[in-house]
């Protein structure tokens, strides 16, 4: 006797409660129709993605009739695409997937076609190929098996029990560098489809009913998540593209507001000061008459003079004397450049600490040391890095600094001073090469773990008018 034959007999009525655990749909009412060969599921936003050799399909399910505010995002490998004739004679070419059907504690694989059943009373139809030999049909009865409840969709258990699924992810990047390649490689290793999108080649259809992002002449599909890697030179346009994805409802690892604020060095320091985060003494002025005062406010020489638009250590000058500071300030003003003046933390000795914060946790940290004779510790300027253990205060400071900008992925640069950690900068597009190499940690893997958790469906509130279990 086979295991299939040993399973207890089941009796189905013309309607039964079923579960589709592979898709994260634990409770669904299905119509049993032995006249139909293949089962059909009510699905919206059906889109294909992934490699041609192993294509996948992404779709959404509204399991509760009349509750379109509950959206269960699903994905599955495509088994087939076949023409299906409906009961009224209409023919439709549908994608076919394989999934697990669960009824009364028993589970078995079935094939499901995806179609819009908006005009049907049942969210799903069970065809005869889904019915095992040990199932008998009582066409005059319904709910012969234990009834389930839609209440599960209103609890936090729904998020925690949701299965892992293949995601469609966009990486906004103009560069083919280590970080971009690692995002693609790690995502594909985890079964996701990752597409690199050149930010400057995106354009937007801005309207209230159907906001869209277009790319190279075509509307971009609906992504599960967007990972921004926006270069400093295109911050305003890059932030606008992120805002458009936010308007559509796509999960963005870093939001447009946080990216914009972190790139504005003056505003960033004001935000961190408001949050009482330790920083080197900083001063800013627009008038040439305030040169002496701005130097006095920042501290005594040596001082750091930093362009507001500086990146990777460029536009950052160490003025070792007051006279040198005045000369640098006059030179920057002559170029009509905006700049900050900061106290130089001598005890840091040309070293800083980069903390990589992902999802509110420091996942790795490294100490960066400047090249011989250079006070700047940037790796792009020949500096070196090694893994470092940080203190509890340094960890908390890095987490608080990332939280100020509401960044889920941030590189927080700290100086170790006699009075505690001082935040130099919060980078919204940190690179991964230096910190993965120096620490030996899979930082990009940690990022994907956060994304996979964040894109899970969230509970919805009950309504008095909602369908009752």
C-alpha cells in the first residue's frame, strides 16, 4: 500500500476551505468543480521575470472577497502556459504554476492557472486534477472539511509565517563596480531576479491615478524592492526617481528624504545636532566678514575645511594654523563654494571607523587608516582598512545616526575622541568592497535578509462588513 493510498478519506462539498502555504495564503474559500480540468486562482498584476531558461511569475492575491486592501504578493516558477476554455466558452492563455494544497492537515501538490476572477464569487476553483483518489464529492453540500478563518490575515502571525519567495529587485546604479556586481550576485544566489537600472535613463509619468517609471522607452514592471545606489552628482534626480517608486508603493531600502538629507552636509549636521549626536565642533557662514568668528566657533587650529559637495575625501583640507585656515576659507569663497569648518580631532590620528548599519543594526565595522602623510582615511585615496571591535557607545551612536535619516542601509563614519565617538558623516550609498574584504562578512547577504523580511505582507484591520469565517 502506497503512502497516497494510506491517507484518510476526505469528502468535499461544492465549496471548501483550503490553504496554499507555498504562496502564503493560509485560508481561502474554493469552489470544487469536477467539470474543470485544472484549478484556477484569482490573481492580479501578473508579470513574468527571471531568466528565460527558468522563468518565474509574480502576482498578487486578494484572498478575502471585497477586501482589496489585503494584498498577498506571490511568486512561483512557471510550469507551463496553456490555453484554457472557461465555462462560457471564452479562451484565455494562462500561466500555470505548481503549488501545495492543504486541506484538513493533508498536503499534496497541484497545478494552478492564474487568471482574473473578479466577476466570480470564489477566489479559487478546484479542478478535477487537484482531487486525489481518496476524495469523494458531495455536490449538494458545502464545507465538509474543517472551516478556516480569515482572522489569520488580521494578526502578526501572517507576516512571520509567510514563505520565502523569489523577489524582483531593481538596483539603481550607473556603475559596474564591486558593490553593484555583489548585489546582483548575492540576490541571484538567493533565488531572486535582480535588474540593474541606470538612474539617469529613467523617466516618470506623474499623475494621480497611475504613476509610472519608464526606462529606455518602456514602463518598468512592478518591483518588490528597490536598492538605491545614487551617485552624489545626480542626487536631486535620483531622489526624484526614488520618490516615484515610493508613490507606486515599492519598498525602497533607503527613502528619498533620507538620501537627500544625508547628502546635504550642512542640513545633515543640523539634524544630528538636533538629535544630540556627538560631532566635531562645526561652523558655517556665508559672509566673508565672519571668517575670524567661524574659525573661533569651530575651535583652534588645526582645523578641517570641507566643501559641502565633497565626496570620498575630495574637497577636504587640513589647515594646520589659523593663518592657513584663513587662506583656505578665502580661496573657497573666491570660488563661490559652500563649505564647513570643523575642529580637527587630533587623537583620532588619521583613523576613523566605518560602521555599516542595516535595518537598525551594526552588521560590521572597520578601522580605516590614511595613507602615509594623509590625514584622510578614505580607501579611495590609498588608505587601508581592517576589522575592528567597537564599543557599546560607538554601536549605539552609529545606529542613532542612521535613524536620524531613516536609512535602512548606511555607512556611519566615526572618530574616536577623548570625549566619546564623533560622527563625521552618514553615507546613504556605502560601498561593500572594503568592509566585506576587511571583515570577511557577507554584508550584502545581511541586506537581502532585511529586504526579504520587510516585503512580507502586513496584517490589515478588521471591518464589520468583512466576510465572516
